[in-house]
């Protein structure tokens, strides 16, 4: 009964997660980060800061982010081509080492679209050229991570050794306030975004998330932090931010519920294992007792047979006058 209840609860939890994902997919394709850097001017500023470039014309950027940003539950915030490279950028507030696999799925869809648009023949005898992929995650979660680190697809390979035949590397940059200062100084818009996120977190310690976001927006506008962006998109930014933070809390709740379900199922399994062990011990004791009874019966039969044989021999000897 306990296990059935746990299974039902788990199914309900997974259904809630699916429903939440559908809501995200249909209503909230954008995040504040994506809204901010979908502006080509801001995007080019961040590109220049990352690559030591000094491009001035935002139209040099060819945005190729898939229109349907969700594919098999995998989304990407920004994808663009510049300098014969295809950049896939994602913003994350939750540490996730599975991003290389997600990017692999996404880049395959990007190349599929690219090949179709450029009318590239995959069966040509001539080597067809593709923009080289570059994968970056901008991380601003609460987990303690370094300034810059890397996830590799090969880290997920089970029982693997040697040189991987398929590899995908994702560079993760910590964009929390106070980190990657050089990058922040070279891209003012990213620095201000980090400041906005920090303000929300600060106020969230004492205020409900809705009030925390609204207070952060109000302060940033007053202090000239993302001022034009927030004035233009204030209502949407507040809505997106509240949703993002509520979504994190919901995901955390689901993780806690799944953990509790796991404990409950584990407890039930433990009880069942104990019952099965006790049953086997009882059965073993019964078999041992039955074996001992049979052994005793066999010894009694042998003893009775030996006694009868002795009586027979004594009677035979008496008849022959020997006794």
C-alpha cells in the first residue's frame, strides 16, 4: 500500500513537471537574459568582450536561434553566426553537467536547418563547409562554481577510456556579481544584468518574490542600471523574473518530493526485503527441523532393525542349543 501510494505520488509529481514544462514552452520561451541579448547591439557587445573584437555593425550578426526554441525538452537561448563560427549561448541558473548532450541535440537541428537553407548536398564528392560551433553557458546560479570551467560530452560516457570519437566541449562562465570582472568591465550590459539579478536575490531574503522583483526593478531604474531596457520592458521583465524564480522554487519542490518518494519507496523495499529475509529464515529453520526429524526417524528405524536382528539371532542360537 505504501509503495503504491509512493508510485502514485511520483506519477503525479512527474505529471506536474510535464505540465510546468508545457507552460514554459508555450508561454515563456524568453528569459530576461534572452530578452536582453536578443538585441543585436547588446549581443555584439558581449561577443566583442568575449573574443577581443571591436565590431561596430550589429547587422554582421546572423541570428539563427531556432524559431521553436524547445526540441525534445532541450532549449537554447541564443544562436548566431559570425566570423564563420556558429555560437550557441545559453543562460543557466541551475548547475547542469548535461549541457553537452543537450547542445549536441540542438546543434544537430541547427546544422540540419543550415544545410537545408544553403542547399548543401551531403552526398557531394567535394568537402562541404560548415560554421564551426562554439558553446558557452552563462551561469548565475547559487551553487559555488569557479570563474570559468568546462563540461565535456565524453565525461558522460560509461566505461570509456582513450580518445573519444565524438566530443563536445561547453565553456561555462560564472556571471554572478563579483565574478569574471574583466569580462564585466568590457561588457557593461552584462555587468548591469548581474547587478539586477543580485538585487532580486538580496530583496528575496526579506520579501516575497513578486515584491522582491518589483523593488529590484524600481531601484535599478533609479540608479541607471539597465534603465532604458527596464523602462521599455518593465511589465514583461517583472513577469518573466517572477516566473523564473517561481519556476526554480517549483523545480526544487519537485526534486524534494522525488527524494522523499525515493526514501518512502526505499523504506517499503527495505521492509519487503526484511520480510522476505525473515520468510527465508523461517523456511530454512523448517527445512532444518524436517531434516533433523527425518534423520531421527532413520536412526530409530535402524535401531529397531538392529534390535530385531539381535533378537532373531539369539532365538536361532537358543534353538541350536548354543545358548
